């Protein structure tokens, strides 16, 4: 009886995750989230590039 409950819970979790992945795919939510994060990622990249450039100028 307990094994049946465990299997049922695992099946429900699998179905829920599958449906969630279909919603993400259908509405293209992964690319929308990536486009919203792009300005933040660019700031982080530019800050690192400025540090690398400053370090290379100090070594010369």
C-alpha cells in the first residue's frame, strides 16, 4: 500500500514537471527571462573587463 502511494506521488511530480516544461516551451519563457537578465549580465561582464584592463595596464 505504501509503495503505491510513493509511485503515485512520483508520477504526480513527473506529470507536474512535464506540464511546467510545456508551459515554459509554449510561451518561450526561457528566452524572455534571459532577455530580462541581459542588462545585469552585461554590467557584470563590463566590470570584469574593466578590472582585467586595469590589471594589464599595471603590469606594463
